[in-house]
């Protein structure tokens, strides 16, 4: 629970995406988990968001970041979009295991999404279980924060919790949930979803939303939508160049995984290729963050 002296310091949501209407998302609550336990919290990021984690009891934090407790003002939803699966365009995908809790205004007056990844089934889960294993959650936490530290645009990680429940992949693994923070989760595939339906009204509504929220410079252009496209293309080119500079390889770089805000959406399939020059020798290190390494000492009940 919140400490008595600081109830006013809980997460304050100020949501805008939900105002676009139900054709842009499906309202859905996270599926409760048995025994949530905090693995890692990002206190620095929380401070930037205007959230004081220190005034919330650890048990309550585990409940919040697992989705067991929905705070007042949150409006959980799963976003719909199109994209590619196994090389084929799919006209409807969507958040199959990620649930957007809502948005907050950070200390720099930027609007930021708070999303739970691995929070349970959504209408877009298809054959998935809506869950995530601890290894990929820790991998995304580490790599996203490393990219941020390197000055590369990326989503951020606010927290990671174990669920106390197993997930079933090639083998049984401990379940976990990541709390992801971003300037927005609209994707190139979000536009594709409405474009393939020839829904010009929704496309215009979505473009206006993205311009108002993230690309205000486009408002001043003679053709704001063309300016939006030019900005996105330029920023994506710069982002991929930055990836190449540090040896980052995106394992599933489809339109459903490409943010229109040109923030790297970390996925479960990433590879780091790092060239090191030592004693005139070029050493190429290929580093896979193996989920078994990350979870070998972790039981279903926590660390």
C-alpha cells in the first residue's frame, strides 16, 4: 500500500490515446498473477517521470508492476496494428501480450506511455499465451537501458517482476512482466492497419494525433502529412545508422516492430556484434544474452 504521508505521489495518469476511439484498440485488463516479486526497479527513470517509488511499499509495487493492481486513472488497452509474420503481410496483428496502462506527463512536460509486457491475453494474442519469460524480460531491460546510455533513441524499462508462475516454451521457464516506457507506441503498422482498409478518416485522425503529440514541427509545414513522413524517414535512417555504429542487430525489424516515434522497440530477438581492436587484432564478439544464463539461479518464487 502507499505510505500514509504520500498518497498524492502515486502515478498520475493523463491519457490521450484512448480518446481516439475503440477502433484503435481493445480495452483489456492484465491477467492477475499468483506471486509477483520485484526483480529490478529503475528509480532514476521513475524520478524523471515524476513517480516517487520510495513512497510505495515493495509489496504494492509488485502488485502494480504485475498488473494485479490497477491504479486510479489507468485505462488499460491493447493497441491494434498490422505487420508481417514469417515474411507475409498480416492485415491485423496487435499487442498480443502488452497492455498499455496509460500515459503520464514527465518532468520535462513530455507525454510518456507506461506499458506492461507479458501481462496476459488480449484479443490480439492469436495462439500466444500473453506471457513472457524472465530471460527475455531481463534482456530487454538491460539492452534498452544500455542503448539509452549510449544516446540511441529507445524505449525505456521502468521495472521487472517475476510472476510466480511458469511459462511454457521449449522448456518450462519462470514468468515475468516488464514495465516499458516510451514517448508513444504508435507503429508504422498502426498506419498500415487502416491503410489496408482504405479508412482515410482513421488515417487522418491517427496522423493528426501523432503530429500533435510527437511532431509539432510538422504543423507549420505546407503539407503536414508529407512533413511527418519525411521526418519519420529521416529519423529511421539515423536510428539504423546508430545501431550499426554499436553493432546492434534487430532480429524482427518488421513494420509492426517499428515505432513511428523512431524509438527502438526492443524485442526478444536481438544480437550484439561488437568490434574490439586490441594489439592490432580485430576481435569480433557475438554476444547472445541466453535466457538460461539469466534464469539459472532464479526460481519461480523469485530470486
